[in-house]
């Protein structure tokens, strides 16, 4: 089977898995296992103030990346280079059982590094609680998707928190992992996902993590630099196609992105706020956008917009990148791993 055909199938299968199957149970999810390893390393760092702590943080990232990259790439390599004796041909396309299993394995591994539809599943129960007037239950659920204290949030700030999380994760959960997959194959997706998760766990400016999380915080900022600044263009495009407000999206993103503490998260958030024509507020931190805070129904409109932006990005950026670049890089790395295994075994 031609590599470009395999590349197209991998991307489409991954998108279908995300849409119709969704996330693995937490105890089996890649992020949970990465988090477990990061917690293990965290508990073994005793001196948090030494200059060597930054080196420990850098080496911790390399170790976490190497563990999960090795496991996933070994699985891909062994599948593609095995079962080659079982061959079929359909519509003039020849393929082997190993190739089919490899396509599904790479698609599945790619899928667990991104999430397009997961936030509707988090937000729908919150919306249900708000419609029923159970604000305490809504606060408990929104606390699971934001880092701020949700115990005193009113209805408008709960819906704002939902929209902030949805729009911020356009870059972190979709555009960045799929972009780096497009360029470097699974190596790129794992590289970003490890950095992003470790930043979420260690990227705090306090005595415990100020030095330990220094590298992952900066590396995550670097990896998200380009994709965050691409996000307003795709928000504007999706808004134009699907009937949202597209005028002023670039202007709003340029003027207001610096309101967030993160150098990257403000770009998609301000773009989405403008496209939705509402404001989003994190008390005592920022207010972005014009208009009222989001309504319950605005949360639905928000995640649908972000889903459509994500699909446009996957079709216009991820797919062509992976077809022409990423699949070649991915297969080259697999072949070198297989050569190495042959030398060892």
C-alpha cells in the first residue's frame, strides 16, 4: 500500500475514533500513565532550590518522553514489519495484514494525543445542572476542568469557565498535537503531549516547581508558539463558513491575547470570544471580549465552533503535512528501530 494512502487512512481513522468512541477510561488513558510516571519522579526530588533542580526537570522530561516514545514506536514498528505474508488486493491496492493492523495502531495512538469532542462531554452535564438550578453540582463538575477555585462561582462565571477551557484547549488539545504529528509523526505528537502534561503538573512559579518545572514550562510555550498564533485564522475561517462573527477576530486576538498569564492561551481565547460576541472573565485575572458573559446555550455554540475549527485544521494542515512529511519521518524512524532490533536480536 502506498504511504500516502496509509497516511490518509491513519488521520481519518483517528478522527472517527475521536468522534464515535472518544476517550479511554481514565485508568487506561495515556495521560494517566504519563501522569503516574511524572508523580513518581516528583516524589523523588528532595532538593527544590538547587541549581541542579532545573537539570533534573530537563532530564525528567527526556525520561518520560523516552519511555512512552519507545513503547509506542516499538508497537508500531513490530506491527508494520510483521505479518507481511498475509497479502490481499482490493480495487488495485495491495496490502498486508501487518499494514492494516499498523494503520489502526498508529491511528489509535495518534488519537489518544488529541481530543476534539471531549469537552462537549464535560460541559453537557454542567449545562444540565445549571438548567435545573443545581449550581452546587455545576460548581463541582466545572472544578474538574479548571484550576481556579469554583466553589463560589455564579452561573455566568461557570459558563464563562466552560468557554474559556474549551477555547484554550483548541491549541493544547487539538492544534498543537496534530500539527506536530503532521510534521514528525508519532514522535511529534508524543513530544508535545509529554511537554504539555508535565507543564500542567509542574509549570508553577512557586518554591516546589519554580525550578523543577522550568524546562517543561518553557518548552511547552515554544511548542505552542506557532499553533496558538495560527488559531485566530482558523477561528475566522470556521466562523465565516458556519455563520459566526468573523470580522474583527484577528484584531481582537492581537489586542487582547496578552491578558492571560500564558503567552499562548490568549490567542485562541480572544479569537473565540470575538467570534461568539461574548466576554469571558476570570475574576481578578482578566476580562476579554465584548458583550455579556456566556449563556448556557452559548456553551453549546462555543464547543461546536471549536470542533469545527479543529476539523478544518485537521483537513487543511494536519492531513497534508502528514501525507507529505510526517509519514515519511515516522516510517524512517520505524525502519531505524527495526534495523537496531535486528542487530541486537
